[in-house]
C-alpha cells in the first residue's frame, strides 16, 4: 500500500539579522524558488518536521529553541500535478510558518533530488522571486516578525 503524504506542512524562512533570505530552486521546476518546505510525517510534531526539513534541504542543524514559530497557518490548494502524492479526496494543504535567524549568509548543502541552486537575497527581492503566494506573503511579514522576536 502506498503511503500518502499528510496535507500538513511547514514553511521555514531562513534569514540573517539584516533580512537577507535564503531561497532554494526546485529541481523539478527550474525557476521556481522557495524557502524550506516539507510535509509532516506521521508521529512528528511541527517543530520536528521543520528541523528535519532544514537538515534535509540545507544541511542546517539547529535545536528547537532556535526556531521561531510564527503561529501562522496558511491553507492553499495543492497543485494538480502534486495531488497524486495525497489521498484521492485531498485538495488542500495547511502550512505552518517558522523562521530561523542565522548570523550571516552562508553556503548550504542541497538535496539534489529536491533543489538545484540557492541564493541569498534582500527580503523584498526574495519575496518577488518566490512562486508561492504563502512564501511571498510570509517573507513580506519578516521585518515585523523578526523585530518582535528580538
């Protein structure tokens, strides 16, 4: 039996104190840029999902205490081309937003089956480059969220 993905995911915005944002280019869709994302696996908490996805997609290993949980969720329609990964009646996903502040832009280790490139951009430029409206909107909230966490 095929295990379907849960329609629950995380979005993790990685940024520096001066709001440089890390974006990853999708391997399956060159030109589609995004922050770290990933679906929750059975038995995981959302924080565990965020930590696992950070490690898998960038090689960044941090503790739960270093993540900022925005307590923000977005619900969006799953692109038709990706719906086969979910149970047949699932059409929408609920995404939970987190952020991680790192001291400076630095090299990351990409998962080649998921991403082919990365870049660090000023937050406004990063927001413009994202293909996902939820990712764009979260990055546009970053100055306020980052200031509130200091």
